[in-house]
C-alpha cells in the first residue's frame, strides 16, 4: 500500500520512503524533510505502430538526417552580459540568473529591458514586488516603458495564460522561488514546486521560442536555492557575485549550452543602476598604494580576457597558540600551502605569525598563476620591504619552491604592459617562443628564493 507521506532531501532533492538522519546520496546531515505524497500521473500504455488519435509518434532518426541551423542570437544591450552568454541571448533558451539577495539581479534584468523593448516585446513577471514598485524602480533606472509589460503574479497557471495572450519575445521571471503550481500541494520554493515550475517554463521556452530569464536566490552555502536538478534543466546558469557593500559585481557562467563557461562580465553598482566596466584591470588597480609593503600585482585569465589583480598580505607576530589565518578572495587551502612553502623553501619563519591575504576588487582567484604574487606579497609584509610598484608577478609555485609557467603568457604580458608596468617576474623555464612586448623587462627566476633575492 502506498505511503501517505514521503521524505526528501533539501540539499539534493532525492526522495526516500522513511526519515533518515543522513542523506545516502549527498551525505548531508539533518536535511531530510517530510511532505505529502503527490498523486502519480497515469502513464499511458505504449501503442505499437502509431497513435489512435492520429498524432504522429516521435521516432529516432539517423543523425545525418537531422538538420542543423545556427541559433538565433540577439544583443541584450549590455556587452558584458552578452560576453558571458557567448555573444548574446539565444531565442528559445532558458537562462537562470542566481545571486545573493541585494546583489543586483533584478536591477540587471530590468536594465536590459530598456534595450530589448526597442525591437521585442518583454513581459516582466514579479512575485516579490508590485507593479507600482517595479515602475518606480524602472523610472529610477531610466528604463523606457514602451514595449515592456509588467505582471505581479505568483500562480504559474495565470502566468502561462498571460504569456499565451501577450505572446512576448522575452519573459523575465523574478523569482522562481515565489512561483507555485496549483496541482502541487507543497509550499512555494520547495523542491517539488521549483522543479515543476522550471519544467513548465522550459516547455514554454522550447515550444514557443520565447527567451526566458529566471532569477534564483542563493542559499548560505553559495548554491542556487532548490534542487540541483534545476541547474541541469536550464540552458545557461549565471552567477552574480560580489559584496553588497562593494562597488564591483562579477557575472560568471557556471553552465552554458551555447557558449563557453569561463567568461566573466564586470559591472559597477552606482546610484543609477549597474554600469559596465569594459576595462576591469584598470578598475581593479585604481587607488593602489605606492611604497607600501605587502602588495603585489598578478595577471589571471578569466576566459579569454586577461585581468590584473592586486593581492595584499599582512603578516604580523601572533600572541595566540594557534596563529590566525584569514583568506579573502584567495583559496584558503592554497594560501595555507603557500605559507608552508614560504617557511620551508623560502626560509621565512611565518609559522608563528598571523597571516591575512586579501584580493582587491571582489575577485576570487583560483588560478595557480597567482601563486608567485601571493608569495611575494607575504614575504614583502614579513620583511616590511615593498615590492617595486611597476612590477607584476606571474607563475605557479610547487611544493619544492620551484616556479612553473602559466598558460597564455603572451596575452598576460601584453596586458601587463598596457597597464603601464615596466617589469614582470616569470618562471625561467617556459615552453615555446614568447613574444615580449617592447619596453617590458622580464625577470626570470627558477624558485621562490631567487624571486625574493631579486626583489627583497
């Protein structure tokens, strides 16, 4: 006999017949919750040879017979967003935009309406704000209202009816956690509701060729609230990152079926909304101090775009039994590894010191090419000797203290020279030929001891 209730994991969305302390799938503790079992939909029996209603059955076809056409792209009006999307939005695609509350997701979606409304009909559906609130925010952002339709609705059936009546080219849903399906008994924002609503929006986008942008909230773990299957259903997943109290916002693509996933877009939050930052390197280095120890500049690759980032470090004697370690914008485990290498291979006794590492501008550096700059910043702070202001450092540091070459070194050096740097420290051993920009002096070193001896 079928149970009246089911249990599901709020982390991964898997269902179980009974409660458990730990989810067997994702190994998370205390994430199993109870919900009423939904009535299973009746499955039609397979029909051989065709359909009695006359509807053709979809059958497998040889790949040679499948027609391929280029996807129809259109510009959103923001070059940084188009870059992350792979050259523009694709007609009939479903895009999920996630981010922390107050980061600027709704502002970004409302700002692109100003450009989209000039050649397309846009329907903006909000379950969190009234139509009057949206209009007041649009007037503050100076968004033209012609061609833009507003709807304050949380019922999915009413939303679909409005789409069928209006036939918009672009649909923006803010947010997916506020929508609910009448046939699902669980509360809005639950696993079942989010899955059902996203499936309906996906069928709407594919069936009628509507480009759908869906806003999703991010939970405390940093992932989009709801089941992980939500990210598998959509065509593109964008993450809007940055601190609420900082100016810069970074848009990353975690998944993109129509383009690369390693591109970023940089925006600056101002009183009048989000402004594109076409030259992020110059913006990240604005206000950099001169003649101060504990700072070094490196160049990282964000997709095909080289970006200069400033790494700051502060190393001070600790009065605690366990020295304090803080890393902001730099991977914590990587920073601990570099501190150990600096003490063992570099000869600096940093084990009894508090160490703080910070990346300016809200960037998060995961690339190993930033290791050398972090090492130099830590050593500079420990010895209280500044790194030359016109020098940048690029290279990966190994556990033996050796330096390894980074990819796309030519593009990095060109960006370093363009921003006015005259010196760049790189590993001595590199593969292939290297085109050095005119006027840029290269300092080649084999390990971190040579690097510190050359500068400090």
